[in-house]
C-alpha cells in the first residue's frame, strides 16, 4: 500500500532544510521507503519533508523514521506531522 508522511516545520532558523537532508541520509535504507523529498518555502525559512512509503499497511501514527525526524525538528520550530494514504485510482479499480 502506498502512503506518505508529510512533516512541515515553521522556523526562524536558517538552513533547516540542509539539516533535514543530513538527518534523512541515515534513513535511506529503511524497508518500504520509496522516496524522500525536502522542500523549502519560496520566501521564508520554513521547509517540509515528504517520506513516500510502499508497505503492506500504513502506519497511522507515522513510521519510526518519521517520528524521529518529527521529534528532532521540534528544537527548530513548530512541527506538523501527518500520514496520508494514497487513494485507488479509477484505472486500478477497473483492473
């Protein structure tokens, strides 16, 4: 099942995106982790992280990796952590 964790941080600290990249470098070998993307806001220092998973079932409260990142990033500002599950498309249902 495809699902993702989205972690957003509102911060006044500069270069939090670079710190996120360093943290996730350790996480690339996690079972089921398909892709990691880091984004930074166009005009302020806020940034976000998207962990894309493909596992037997989603983890509704978040993966251990996502929860570790969430707890680590709290020292830099306000953090929001959410889990999103991919909906089946019409083509997938027809198959």
